[in-house]
């Protein structure tokens, strides 16, 4: 079988050689092109190119009709009449240039005579920065170097390694761009201080150059394999008793460890000597996911570090929570004897929780009797209960994980707005960029030094006063009279904001409405009923849906005009109050049909009008209406309606309902 394969290979080589010779004969059967001094020249050199015809290969009869043309690629650079042409060429660029000689006869196409390629390049530069490495104790020696500038010619590299006892290894690379070779041999630690010398030589047609020799020992070039089988153990599930384990090659003397929380970009670094595959870590944080990597080295001063190991990701055990919950509350009177208390608290930070919070423990106590009245465990961050309005009450809230509970936060339940002299003055709320509201105030009339802290609370405004709406708050020191609120703030939503000043067991508060962004409401109020009461009417409406208010409402406007009239409507402007959904109008004329509608206004503008309702006031002809000009635009009328008046207004009159 081997003999058959060898015979086929020889036959294949013969055929290829014959085809190349035949191609050469066919291409140059009419003449020859010669190049002097060589087909390979140094950049900047001059070359002579000659083209000559073979006997009887010119044009018919007359040799002077032979026109030889020399082309550089496809551009003519010289021509001559006769049997030969000589041309001197300079300024050839780096790389390969093709020259072709052609014969032109009268009334005939040009005939290709022969051609030649000229290779322009430079001698190899001295290879630089030769370095060798053996990856792992069982790896092989491989070397890299910098070739220098491109020679643009076929260049061969030979790498040679000499060792003790006149041992020599050699490897060749016939790739022009070669800068790496692997000897395929393994250096052993039997003589770790024995010297080895490597040298690389580059050779092409224009010259050769060798690198400076690189001398090294086993310890210099052997780079350990990265550590493997990394694992971590926590003794008694405690973060303070953590040991990292790994496996290394046998000769490793030095390790470096790096670790960081998975959400951090900064590494903690530790160097250890003779660790033998284990190290105790003492500064890890509880309930934190960490990334660990290890690198190795054979010698304190010689050699190089291994690559970093694959990452190990592990979460540290939980520990008992630290810190205390931030607790706040709201009170709402239910009736003369009961009140509703709603407690709210914020989650502990990750560093304070030190684990997964499983539940919260709430203890409500009546201080006068000193008896714990209510204890509750909840998984939520709020809790609501009903207690008597009498007595002094206190609450304690703590957070618990699998290892224990935080210290309880204790607060006394008091009437936050009871002390009028403690109420902050001139509270304002202004938009401060996207989804931020800047709340400012002035110190209360009472001695400002009595204030221990301010609490700024806010929540979305709901007309029904829903106590289930989430409450947000922040605390501010007594020397601050402003706060930027940004948590859970949305554009085009109105917020009820309250600033409380706390002093011992007393508090005073002031409220205001505010929004971070506003525009005109999307719709007006919907009038749902109009009723007559003693010569006036009472208009009732449904509140505009919160999502259509587009900010804080400032005013309602009630418009009315006589049906089928082209005159401008009259209007009454009412300051917005959260709980208001009705208003009287007493400036309508009896027995006239009116059309009424409403709009709403924010600081950005007025809504489109809501639904229209018609109404005709049934009443006496003698009446009088007065509306304060600061509230309504009204007409004061006193009169006795005559029969003539009713005849003029007949088209607007209501149907008579009685004699």
C-alpha cells in the first residue's frame, strides 16, 4: 500500500513539472525576456530588462516592421522597432511587478512574446524581544519574537536552542510572517539553574539577520498552569470562618488571590507563600456574592505568574441584621372613640440586612398600663390597626432573617399636627428637573432650636383620601429648611406633601400640593346632578380621574349661558379642594333654560369642558343674587319680571308647571 502511494506521488509531481515547463514554452515560444542583475532586487535599485525575438518569429518579410512593446502590468513604458528591446527601469515599489513584452505588426493584434516578474524587497531586520515560555511543568518550550518591518520577500526563520552538555534543538518556519515557533520539547526541573540560550535567524534573498541571544533557566520560563478545583468552605456557616481551597502544580511556591463582590469592579488582592492550596479569608461581608480567582508562581523573584484561574462564584452566609428600621406612621380618626394607625417602614440596606429578611415583628403598647396590647408578624413593610383614641401609645418594629433580629425601632404615637407653634411656615413645592420636587419651608414660630428634626412625607393625591396609597418620607436635620424629594415621583401626578417639625413628644405640620411636571387636564369634571334649593341651584360633579388631571388642580370653573344664546357664558371660579364635589350657583333667572358645564385648571392651563347639562330654575319672579367678585363672576340683579319680559324671553322659558 505504501509503495502504491509513493508511486502515485511521484507521478503527480512529474505531471505538475511537465505542465509548468510546457506553460513556460508556450508563453515564451516567440522570444525571451531577461532581467539583470536579478529578478530579486533591493528597494531603490535599478534593473535592466531585455526582450528579444527568436528567429523567424517576427512580422513577415521586413524586420523593421517588428515593433516590440514593453508593458509594466497593463501600461506601456517603452517600444522599439527591430528584433530586440532594452529598457532600464528604476523606482519600483515594494512587492511584485510584472513586465510583459509584446510584438505589434501592421493590421494585426499585439502578440505576447514573454514576461518576467521582479520582486522588490529589503533584507530582514534583526528580530527583537525574543522570549520563550513553557506552559506548565509538562508543557513544551515555545518562543516568540518581533520580526521588524515586512521584507516583502520570501523569508525563512530558524529558531535554535542550546542547552547544557552541548545539546541543540532547531526548528524552521517558512512563513514570511512567522513570529512564533514551538520546539516541542519539555524542560524538566532536574537542573533548575541550568542555562539555555535561544536565538532566531531570518534569511531571504537579500540577506540575513540574527536576534540577540536570550539566556534563561527552567525557573525563568516555566509558567505554571492556572490553579484548578477551587472551592470555598464556611465553618459552622459563619462568614468569619471562611477557607478557600484549590489545587496547584507541585513546584508552586507563591500564590496571589483576588476577590470582589459580584457587583463591584474593584478587586481585593492577597499574596501568600507556601499556601499549599488553602487560605483563610477574614474580611468577607455576610450574605454577599463574591467572585474568587487565583494565580500561581514557581519562585519569589524568577519566572512569571500563571494566568488567572477560572472564577469561582459563591455567596457568603447570613448574619444577624444590624442597624434599625426607619419607621413612620399616619393617624386617622374613625369615630369619637377609635383611631386607625398605619405604620410604614423602609427596607434595611443590604449591608444592614446581612441576609434575606423573612418577616417584621410589630409590637404596639399602651404606655400608661405598661402592657403589650398587640404583637404582629408581617412580611410587608406596612401594618394597619385600630386602637382607642385614649391613652398613650408606642410602637416597636424590628426585622428578622434566618440568624436573628435587628434592634427594634421605637416611636411614640402622637398627634403630629397638634402643636400649632411648631408648624413650619411658608411651605412651598416647586419642580426641580425631571421627577424631582424641591420642598422649602421656614422655621416654626416657636424657638427654632426646639426642633429636633423635620420629616417630609409625600404620597399621591387621591380625592377619597385612600389610606392604602403608599407613603414616602425622608428625615432632615433641624438646620435644614429644604429637601429634594425624588423617590417614587412621577410626571403629571399631584402629590400631597406634608412637612412635620418634631420636638420631644410634640409635633406641628404644614401641607401643600406639588408636582414635578404638569400640563392642562385632559378633561373637565362630569356634572352628575343639578338640584334647586330655595331659588338657587346646587351643582354636583364627579372628580376627574387621577390619570387625567395631569398635575395638581388649582381651580374649577362652572360656566353657564342661556340655551340657544350666542352671548359669552358667565362663569364662577372655585378654588380646588380635595374633598369638594358640589357648589351652589344663585345668579340664574327663574324659568329660563340654561346650559351648564365645567372645566379644571392646573398651572399649565385649562382643560376642555366636561359634559353639558340643561336646567331651568323654577322659582318666584322677584329675586336677588349676589356673589363675591373674588370668587365668582356674577351679575347682581334686582327686578320684577313683567309680562313683556316673559314675552321677550319666551324662546328660553321653561314649561309652566302650575297655575
